[in-house]
């Protein structure tokens, strides 16, 4: 019942990514950050797209650096293509036009002067998504067990 987040960002925002990753990890959430997982000999895009495929959601850090990163825009496009939920963290002052394909999507505003406010909001939201997924999985397990029990009862009744 693991929950995994892919963090899309500019490497210039490494400090913010590290703080967020540490908090999420302490909450029992797996975090993929592309440059932390080296796979020599594999195309970088293949590695990143596999990480997004294996994630439950994609956090996109759109700071002034992130908005200019071609990788960030490619990761957004791929996440949209494979229907991964995208949770944008947008630096205060980024215009709606700069959000490109994320225009109209609700986001968490980030201030470089108070980064922890946004990080706490973001990590709390992701934790709630993890708990929702776990509850759905538990419901499916209980439902499956009940159906199996019912089937066993029906089959044993037919043999008598």
C-alpha cells in the first residue's frame, strides 16, 4: 500500500526539493527525484517517464527556475498524457500565461520568503491522498474477502 510521488523541478531548486522530499518520506510516502536515481546507459527520458508511470501523482515545482526548464514542461506533458494527477507548487509572481498547459488548474502558492507554509500545505494534501488510496485498497480487500466467503458458502451448499 505504498504511495509514490514524482517531483518535477529545475535542478536550481534542489534545496526546496530536498526539504519537501524529507518531509514526505517521514510521512511514509515514496519520492522519485530523477537525478537521485542513476541508471547508467538508460536514456534519461525513459527513466523519468517510467518514474512518472510508477507514481501516484506528480508534484510540479514552478519557481522562476522551474518555469524555464524544458524538462519540467516535458514531464508535465507526459504526466497529463498518462493521466497522473498533477499538483503544482507555483512561486508567487508567476503569471497565468507562464503556467501554459496548467492554466486553470488549482495550485499551491509558494513564497521564497515563507517556503514552509507551502511545503506544509503540499505535504498535508499529499498525505490525505495517500490515506484516501489506503482506504480504497482496504475497502477492496474486505469486499474481495466477503465475495470469496460467499462463493465458498454457495459452493459448499451445492455439494450437499
